[in-house]
């Protein structure tokens, strides 16, 4: 019942938040829920419950391998949100808090969904629940971003619905019962109609890929990430995309079982590398550091896709990367939020010399940049190294080379922009900003904690996690 | 007015254009046209003659006429080679407001001469681009030595104050190489300041006039016959040319014509002077690029000429030969035979030397493209003599306005256009060859008769221009006579004064170790400049 | 290891005494060729004695480097000279270093001389230093290549060993490789000793000087040391050329007869080389400063050809 | 108490860590921070020095100390430290330099008081030493890579220590990017090795090349060449080096040029000689060629500089080239089966490594002292410093003589060994490839002579003649600790120069471990007084002998003085001023002027930009103002890096038009993708 509690607790808290009378104290609901949620996931992580095969919702190995990361990220964001919302006391936060909590519940559902339809519904609901979050700042640009998010995201959702239907029809066409649980689909195996499976795979990949933000379906990201508050960005980039990724993984398992694994893998690799290259090129040119984070997220989605495409060891590495990406990306978004608040602008033309204005945040930002560009000894370095190794082991030298080149360009773009913001002398406008941002523990500690976790994951990956990832890979792609 | 037909149209055109503004025009000699005009007209007249009639601004000089007319006169001497004559523009400058509008911006050749006037007469230059002191160094107090009221024997305390400041080239890594004023070897004083950033010369500033001897002032203090000795010592290597030019001036002022034999003998001396200097220069250019063999060869030839000189005139540098009205010594048959022998011998040996220098590729490599003085710069700066002819500036008084015996002999004037050291070298070599021909012709046509006419006292208040194409270039002596067989003013114009600024331009972009050979290829006189 | 003390003393004396004579001889011969009488052959000795006796003026801008350099120059030249076989096949200091050390010692002297040129704050000194270091740098590869040719055929960089190798069977006297290397080395010799067509040792024009420009501020005994050092360097390089490429008549043992014969041979070879130098100086003008690299690269190409011919033409 | 290398090493590592921690704790108190950080670093350096010396002097008999770091702390990953002879050799370098530079820094850092945070500087300095030392003694890939990256990071922080200057920022970012690229290459290379071995420890990687396919082995070699080459600064991967080294504080520059670039040499030696097995011929040829090109171009570009520290930085490129010449020759000999000669080449390369560390460290410290005293790096504003800071000048002169490869100092010895290796290489093969040896040798000669020219310029313009600016006019000698630091390195230069045979003996365990040969006995003749060259009748040299011989000849000039000049007088007077009122500083050679002939000789390479501007009113003959400008831009910057940058930025700009904000376009992208994928999948 703990797995259902993971879904239920946030919803209850969300309702409580809607009813809570005072803006000042309401945000505390967030960390409270987060703590409960983390406690539950950790418990489940260490002592995995038995999984009923045909259950629609279960804490199965894949959920176990991924959901705790989402949970931890949420907790960090929740802790940050308390200080953040105090800073933004001019805006009402009732809807914001409730939606955040709802998103957590839906995420828990999505990760645990073992039924194609349920998965689709959960993902769709997350998308909708995130709309008020994106719109929190209530500016014209935020509205436009939200609108694009809805439109492009909605198209993706429609496509994935279509894909789901196709898969169901493949099952029917192949003589199956049209049962849309993944277990049943996998069991049908080669019995599924191959053309329909492939069609379904492409539709689902593009659909959920839009959610993930793979290029060229990433177009909603720069605007949405640029306009959303830091926490929302962190959750979108670290958690919401993860749901879509698990969806892709689950579908891929079905396609694999249907005997089209090679095609699926190849498409994933192609689209992954393409995303990385596109993101890298964008990174080289952008002057806006929040949009930069969006492109970085596109790049990391590409890495995940690449890992998923490489099969066994690659999937393992991709699961590893889900963790490191979630934690590090969270840290980046939160510290970028700090810089945005303190610097009073979003581009390198408006912001400079942050090392002098807000030394702590600036340094955290630099270190985050290092972490996200896979500098050892941070987590992403090790997870990307694993993917590289998987590529080598798979004999894909060219893929590895492109992968590295894209990483390098991304690094060039990121470091260029980050140093431009951090170094130098502060702009006159930033000094005048009267609502000077104060570097309180509330806004400093959460990113630091996330960074620390990323570091820890890198140099000393806990064996329980390694074992969870191995189990997930085993469960998804059982060795023949 | 007894004016040359070729100068007449020019006068007509000028009178047509400026009308009554030209107050007075007269021609004491057929090829000398004097135009008197208002001060304001000077620039316009000079520019017209310079641009339209291809006149060269050969000299600018002043005269202190305050005693009589309460003015200074400034003269512009324009040589019109094509018209075979000279135009002298005279403008008055009021004594109470001694200011002169500079023509240097229009005619860069006037630069040093205008500044000399400023220094020596105290006539302030207006509109000169670089009106610093030139002839008098900065430790001179505020005196104007060529004014009549300045006593020749004045003892002056040196002025202690700010010194001449050399111009600096800005930019990182640029430094200055000071050279001189005393030099190794037997050379007169002159300071060269190079601005460089390594080897290539960015800018060269010259500082001459270290030995101002006051010769022009001295002329005013001596009786005319004594002045010849002074003229001989203006520049040691051109003693014949200067003395002859001075004699020409005096003879014209006195209105006498030297006898033909005197003119022929003068020509022989002028050509001998040309010969020994050119051959010495050819050797010196070789020694500056360390081709000592040719140098030694040339020195031997030079010595040979000097000895014949001594045999002919009793002086190795041919001094003491010139006198107004003719020459002082005649050559007897033995001397002429020795001369003829010298020419034959010299021609043979000089051919060897030419072959030696022509055949050495290392030498050619050093001389070619070194120190290029482009024809445009040469014309702008009015570069005269061999330096000018090596840069395509075709003029030679011997041919254009023949003096002495030159109208009786056939010769060509070598002109090259490359403007580099090699061209100046070649012009010298070709002129040496021409000299041999001239000498032979003169000896063959040598007229009999007296060698001098008596001169008597030169009438007062006459102006006259003496000119000679010396070996280095044209030399002018302009005199204004005074009562008592004396001179009110003698202006000496040596070619060096005109050519020094060209050295600054020719050296630009060349490397420092090439400077000596470039300098030597001009071989300008410090003494003739400083006077 | 035992040092042969008499040999060291003897060769030092030879270096000190013979070097001015060689300079004087070259000057005299040059004058003769130019139809001049020229200074006596002994004139350099008188010059040195005169310099030594004279009072000195030292620039007040100069530092200790200026005072130190004459000693360095003299001592490096002497030490280098002790590594070259002159009369005997084995040089007294042969074990202490071969041709590489020799080049190094001469370079050390040059290094300090160039510094001393800069020291008195005059542009002429700097001019000399700058040019000297440039030309030395470009001469170096040609010299090394030529040396390599000889060293490779002999299997050693040790001069004594190279000379001994020539006495072993199978060594061809002056084969194409050696001839080419000699030509290269001769050009380098002209450059290193400041001869026409690279530098003019007789010039009075400060602006064209290379070696002399660095010495302009020296006077008295320092000048003597510098001049002497330069003369020794010239002797050393000429001895190197003579004995490296024509290892004839070197004394095999220390008997007076062998030594005497060796000395005669040595003198003969030096005279021949000096005559060659004089001939070059007599027939050439000085190259333009930036043509010198062309000459030296020609030397380098010659040396490379020499090296190639060690294995291509046999 | 019995001191073991392992213990001393641990003391050293902990010392740096404590030093770094102390610096962070004493952030607000600069005086104690200064003393603490650099004092502790000096002691740690001393300890490391002892460890290395003990290890190397122990000969081949001693075992290899090994231990694990943080064992109790991190249960999952092993950080093993292993001090074999190669590590010990580089430990020697880093510790020696650490000691000397720390001493220097005690005085130097005072210049930052009140301006910059000395605590941070000290902490980072210690961290850099810690990372570098750890990198040298790392026994497995993980520790190596982590230390490598930490080293790059701390070095980056130190380079951008004065980040308020735009030049520094630019250089810092460039350095950072390049070290990222090199890390990428190295990681890839190690992945290839790891694939073959399946184990992270260095012991298991020994000779792993034998188990790899030739293609992968070559790929690994190239990756390492680029990776370690960037760090070492080989041409054309060097562009960061002349930018980054000068802008760092001078003590850091000394450390970077002295040690940090040597990490590239360490890695390269470790990988090529220890891991990759018997090399194919082209490896050696490549390394030798790259080395030669780096050496010549490095020194040529150095000559063009008038920024004292940039000049030194370019010389680092040159010297790395010389080191690689030795190593490249060794690789070729390994291929042709001449282990003895290979050992000679290796010794030459490594000897030059420590030599370069000492004299370049010394020179950078000297430059630091000059910078400290004059507040400028521009040589055109210096001059006359020998009278104002005589001891610094002397030490700088020692370094200058050493780096110019002049006897009897250390630079000469290692270049002599390189020459010997190259010369003997000519006989190792019959192919035309043998020509590469003498050609490299000739280029080495050119390099040495150009280096001498460059240091005549550097020393002459900086220290001699008259001061060219008020800064130089009022310079003063630096403090005792700074002179101590320089003096120590100067002494080491002399010792390494005069006693080469003794030093070669220290290399025995190293060559034994890597190639299986020991050469000290063969190289040492006449009781160690003379350095031999392997073959019985080959070349010999004795710097000690030459130096003492020169001293023995000293009576000659003194005798001449006694005989002739005893009674002469010495008069001090001004230099002839050419009729001016005294020589002004404007009338002495400048750095730009000094190197002008070389710039003109190598015009084709430098393609210098040169311009003389005349300002005038009417006539060009009468200029009011004259300006001269000239600069030289690196051919690689112009031909490779800038076009590449422009190309990438253009691509980036082009692709940004895709994100124009039109939702219709966005939807179109999705459907096009869908279509493409459907086609691709079917």
C-alpha cells in the first residue's frame, strides 16, 4: 500500500494546500510532503515490495530505479520553494503550491504506471498540472511560453495517444486480447503485428520525446524554462522529463520483445545524438543563461536517449544518468534562479560580475556548470563515462566520437556564458536593483545539498542503487 | 630689354596674368629675368613658374636693404631649364614688420633655405610647416648675423636654454640611433638621428650646420679680388666650381667676357674636378659595402689625377687657378701632353674599374634597390645634380644654360630613373666617361690667346648671377655689388643644401647598415651646406 | 684519468701566441692583394701590448657584466681551443668535451659578449648584439649538420676520435660527403669569424658593424682580451676545419721529431685556409644584412647534401 | 625513527591538504594565511623531495611503496597511491619546485596584501600542489583522472586569480576549455586501455598494448598525444599556454611552467613507455617531428615577445619540444630494437624535463621578482635593473645561461645527451627515415642558438643599460625569502649542470623499471667526472672539467694584467652620447628592436603587421606626428583556431533561426520528424 501512498499523500497535501488559509505558512506543506515522500521512496528502495505481475500500479524495478531520484529532487525544490515564495510574497501561492504537490502525485503515478493508458493519463495530467506553475510570474512572456508549452506538448500527447492506440491494435491484430498492461504486451512478444508495433514505436517515441524535449521536438523548452521560476524548471527538467523517459523505456521493452529492438535502438541513438548536436550548437550561441539551461536539458535528454538506445549496459548507464541529471540539473536550476534574482536579468548583456555581487551563489553556479558538463568527480561524469563505455563495448566508436564532440561543444557554450556572467565587473543596473537578493541559507543549502549528492553519486555510487538499476535492466530486458 | 627669345613668352604670359602687380621687369643678362613684385605676389609667381613652366626653385635668399630702402629683399631664383634661363622674383619686406609668407607647403624645396633666411635675417616665417631653427643652432642668442648692423667680429656669449628637440616616432619598441656629429673617418660634422624599431629606418632626422663659418658675411667684408680665395674654400672638393661660379658673377656684374682660352682652361679644371670626385665616390661606395678591392683601385686613379692637377696648377685640388676675368695660369704644351696622357691612361684603367664593379654580383646586389629616391620625391624636393639625374630629374646647366666652353663641346647627360644607389653609381660612371670626351674635345679645340682680361673696379649696385654645374650639381653665386670694389651681398648656393632633405626620404624603409652607402651615394658637402 | 699537463701548457701557449699572428697574416695578405703594403704581420702583437698598457674608460652605465665579459671571452676561447687537436691527434682536453662542447663554449662567450654590447646603454652595442645573435642562430644548423656528417662517419663527436677514425682502414680521404661538409663549414667559418661577405672586420662605419659594434665601448686591457679572444676563436675554428677535414700529419706520439713535423703540417694547413679566406674577402662585397641568411641556408643545404651523400653515394 | 618514502609522501600530501585548509580558515587574516599556507607548502615540498630522493637513491633494489587513500571513508572505490621510480622522479620535480616556489611566495604574496585575498591564493596553491603530487603518484585510473581534473580546476582558479582584468578572464576561459578537451582525449584513451585490461590499476595496465588490436592501440596513442600534448603545450595545441601562464600570479606561473606542463610529459611517458608496449615506427617519428616543430616555433614566437612572462611561456613550448625529441627518439629506438639507445633517449628527455623545471621555475620567479619591483611585465619599460636588484639579476642570468643550453649549466647537459641520442640514431636504421635524426639535431641547434638570442634580449633589455621608465628607475631588490627561492633553484641548475653522472645514477631505477636497462655505469667515465655517450669511442663531455679548466686558466688574464696593466687607471665616464646632452633611455635598444632581424629573416612565418603612420597638414615631407605599430600574430591562431571558431559560431547562428518562435514551424518539425522516423523504422 506504500506505493499508493506515494500517490495519495501528495494529493491530500494538495487539497490541504487549496484549503490552507494563509499564504505565509502554506509553502511549509511542500517540504513536509517531500519529507514523507522521500521517506517512503527510500524505504521502498531499500526494501522493495513484491510486485503483483498484472497490477496497473506498482513500485516495480523501473520505478524503484528512478522514482527516488524524483522524490529527492522534489524535496530539495520544496525546501527551496519556502524561501523562494517568501521572496515572491507579492504573488498569491495557493494554486502554485497545490499544483506542485499535484505534480508530485502525478509523477509518482506515472512512474509506477504499468498500463499504457494509465501512463498516458498520468503524463497528460502532469502536463496540465504544470501549466499554472509555468504561469506563476504572470507576465506576457510567461503567457506566451505557457501557450507554446501547451500547444507543442499537447501535440506530443496526441501523438502518444495515437501511438498507444496503435500498440493496442498491434496486440489485437496479432491475436492478443488488447490488454494494454506492459506485462501483457511484453508477454505477447513476437505475436504483436510488426508494422503496427513499429508505427506505434515511432508515434510513442515522438510523443513522449516531445515531453522529454528531444530535438527537434524540444521547441517548447527554451521559452518554458526561461519564463518559469527556478524550482519549476528544476522539476520539469529533472522529474517530468524522467516520466517520459521511463515511458519510452517501458515501450522499448515491449518493442524489444516484439523483435524490433534493433530498429528501436537505432532510432533512439540517432535521435539522441541529433538532440545533443542541436543542443550544443544552440548552446554556443545563446546569451540567455536560463535558455542555456533549457538547451543543456535537451542535451541531457539526448544522452538518456543514446543510453537507452545502446541496450543493456547503456540502459543501466542511462538510469544512472537519470539520477545524476536530476540532482545536478536541480542544483543548476536553483542556483540559476538565485543568479536571476540577484543579477536582475537573464542575459550576459544584463548580468556580469556575479562573483562580486553574490559570491556564494556565483561559485555554486560555476561548480554546477562544471558538474553538468561532466567534469569529474561529479556524478554526470561517471554516468556519461558509463554510456561512453557502453558505446565502446557495443563497437560504436563513431557514436562515441560524435557524443564526445557534442559534449565538448556543449561545454564550450556553457562555460563561455557562465564565465561571462560570473567574472568581470557588475553592470551598473544590477547594482541599483533595490530589492537586493540576500543569500540566505534557504536558497543556498538546497542546491548545495543536490550538488553534494551528485558528487557522492559520482565517487561512491551506493550499492543499493547499483543493484536497483541492475534489477530494472533485468526486468525490462531479461536476458534470453 | 635684351631677353632670350625663349624667356620672352614666359614674361608675356606673366605680365598678362598679373598685369601691373609685377612692378618692374628687367634683364641685366639675356638669360636672367628679374621681376619685382609686392610681397603678396611672391607665392603666386613662384607657384606659377614652378607648376606651369617647370621651373625649379633653385634658391631663396634675402638681402638687407634697410639702409637705402628700409626694406629687406627676398629673392626667389627659379631655374627654367627648358627656356635656358633664370627668373628671379624679388619682393620687399618692410623692416618694421619682417614677416615672410612661406612657400614651403607649395614648393617643399624651399624648406631649409627659408629657414636659413629666418635665422640669419630675423625675418619671421609665416605658415611654414616646421619653422624651427635650422642654420643657427640653439645655443646662438637672438642675433641675425647677415643683417648689416651685425658686426662681423662680435663675440657672443652662448645661449643656455632649451636645445633642439628631435622628433620622436611614437609607438612601442621604437628607439633612436644617434650618429655623429663627429664620425669615424675624415668626415665633417653632422648629426643623424634614426628612429627605428630594429633595422629598418622609420624616420631620419638630420642636424647640419654644426660649423657655421659665416662665409656670406665674410664676402661682404673683403675686396672682390680677395673673395675668390674665399669662394674656393666654401667646399674643398668643389673649389674650382665655386670659384668659377663666383668669377662668373663678378664678370657679369662688371660686364666683361673672359677670353676663349680662359673659358677652355676653366672647363678643363671643372672636368678634372668632376673626374677625381666621381672616381673617388665610386671607390667610396664600394668601400662602404666592403668591396675594398675596387676602392683601392679607385683611390689609385684619384691619386693619379691629383698629381696631374698639381702638375697643371701647382695645387692638388686645383686651387689658385680661378680669377675674375679669366684664369691665372696657362698650360704649356708639356702640361697638356701630360693631361692628354692622363686621359688616355685613365680611360683604360677606369674601364677596368667599371668592369670590376659591373661584374661583381655581390656589389650589384648591395647597390640595387637600396636607398631609392623616387622621381616624384626628387622633383618635389628639387634635388639637383647627380642625385637628381639618377632619379629621372633631367637637368644639367652645362647643357641647358651653357657656361664656359661647354657650348663648344659635344656630350650627353646621363639620366636614369631608378633612383637607387646603383643609379647614382652609374650616373657617376657615365659622367666620367663623358668627361673624358669633353676633355679631349676641349684639348683639341683649345683656342690660343690671352688667358685673362683685366677687370678693374666693379661698378656699384649691380646684381649678377654666376652659375656652374659642379660635379655634385649646380652651384650659384648671386652678388650685389657695393661701392669700392666690394660686395653688398653674396649668396652662395651649394647643391648639398638642396639635397640633404632628400637623403631623409631615400633612406626610409632601408635597413640601418645600408645607410652609409646611401649617404655616400649622395656624397653631400657639410661645409657647402653650413658655409 | 690523468691530464697531460705539458700538452695543456703547450697548446695554451700555441693558442695565445699563434692567434695574433694569424690575424696579422690575413690582414697583411689582404693588403698585398689590394696593392697596398699593409701593416706588418706582427702588428697585432704590438696592438695587444699597446691596449694592455693603456688606461681604461668604463661607461658609468655599465654593470659588472661589462667587466666580466672580457675574461669569459678569453677563457672560453682558450678552453674551446684546448679541445681541438692541433699538432697531435689527441687534444689535451679531448675527454672533457668534443665538438659539441666546443660549440657550446664559443656560444657562451658570444652570449656574454652580446650582453656586454647591450650593457653600456648605447645603440651601437645593441645593434651588434642583435645582429650577432641572429647570424649565429642561423649559422648554427649548418654548422651542426656539417659536424654531424663528420661525426656520423667517425662514430663520435669527440674530435680526437674523429681524427683517429681517419687513420683507420676504410676511411676515404676527402670523399664527396667531406667535401660538401667542408664547403658548408667554410661558409660558417666566414660567418663565425666575422669575415666578408658576412661582416667587415676592417670597417669604421658603426652602422654596418656586427662584431666590432659590441666592442665599441671597450678600451685598454679589456679591449685586448676581447680582441685576443676573437683571434683565438678564429684560430680554433680554422684549426677545427683544417684538422677535421684534412687530418694529415698529426703527430702520433710526443717525440720532438713528430711534434715538429706536426707543427709544420699544422702551419701549412692554416696558411692554406688563411689564403682561402683572404681570397674570399678580396673578391667579394659584404652581403646585405638580410642576404646573409641566404648564404647560410646554402651552407645548410650543402651540409644536408653532405650527410645524404654519406649513405647515398656508397 | 626510520623515514620511509611512503611515509614522507603521505606527510607531504597531508601537508598540502592542511595548508589548503588553513588558507580557507584564515581567509580574513592575510599575514598568518601567507605564512601558514606557503610555510606548510614549503615543508610539504621538502618532505616530498626527501621521499623522492630516498626512493630514487635506493636504487633498483627497493620495493615500490603502495598504499590507499581514504580507505575507511569511501568503501566502493579504491584510491591507490603507488610510488614507483617514474612517479618518484616526477615527485622529485614537483616537490623541488614546490619547496622553492613556496619560499619565494612567502615574500611575493605580500604584494597582494590589501588587494587580493591571500588566503584563497595560498589555499589554491596548496590544492594545486596536492592535486599535482597526487596525480604523479596515482596508482590507478580513477585517482589519476580525478587528480588530473582537480589539478586543471585549481590551476584554472589560480590563472583567473586576478579575474578583474579582461585579459586574465580570456586566458582563463581558454585554458579551461583546452584542459577540458585534453581531459576528454585522455579519458577516451584510458577507456580504450581499460577495455583491454578490465582493471583500473596501473599495474594491470603494464604493457597492455600487446593485448590490443593495432588500430585501437594507434587510436589510443593519438588520443594520448593530443590529450597530454595539450597539457604539455605542443605546437599547434599550445595556444592556451602563452595566454594563461603570464596572467597568473608569478609564483603560479613558475609552478605551471615548471611542473604542470610536465604532467603532460609524465602522462605521455607513463602511457607510451609503460602501457602501450613496443611502439610502431611512426609513433616515434611523429613525436620527434612534433617535438622538433614545437621547439623551433616555440622559440621563434618567444623571440617576438616583449612581455617578459609571455616570452618565458613560449620558451616552455620550446623546451617541451626538446623533451619530446628525446622521448620520440627513444620510441624509435624501441621499435628498432635498441633498448640501450632508447634508454639514452629517455634519459635525455627526462633530464631535460627536470632541467626545464628548475631553470624555467627560476626564470619565472625572476620575472615575478621583476614584476613585483616594477609592476610591469613589459620589457620595453624595464632596463637597468641589474644595479637596482643585483641578486635577482644574477639568479636570472643563471637561469638564462642554463636555458640557452650553454655549458657548464644543466641545459647544456641534457641537450648534449639529446644530440648524442640523435647522432647514434642515424646508424640504427637503413631507411631514409634516418635523416630525421640529424635534421632534428640541426633544428635543435637552431633552437639553442635562438634561445640564446632570446635570452640575451630578455636579460639585456630587462636588466642592463638604463631604466626605460619610472617604474624601473625606482625598482628595489626583493625580500630575502624571494631571493632564497630563486637561489635554491639557481643552485640546483648549477649542481645538475656540473654533476650529470651522479644525477643519471638517480635515473637508474626508472629506466630499469620502464625499459629494463641501466645506463649510469656506461655513461659515467673517469670516476664520474666525465659523461660518456654509450659507445666506447663516442663523445664525452665534462662540464665540471671545463669549468675548472677555465678557472685554472684565469691566471693568464691576471698575469697579463700584472705584467702590463698593473699601473693603469680605470676611469668611469658616460657612454659617448653623440653630441646630445647625455644618452636618454630612448637611445638604447628595445626588445622589439633586438628581435627585428629575426623577425625579418623569418618573415614568411611571422607575416608581421607593420605600419608607419605620418600625420601632416599639406605635404607628406613635413609630418607633424609619426606613429609606428607592429605586431606578430601566431600563424595557428590565424589559420586554424580563428577560422574554426568562426565556422562554429556561424553554424550556431544558422541553427538558431530554427527557433524563431513560430509555433507552426515547431509543429512542422514534429511531423517531419515523425515522417522521417517512420521511414527510418520501416
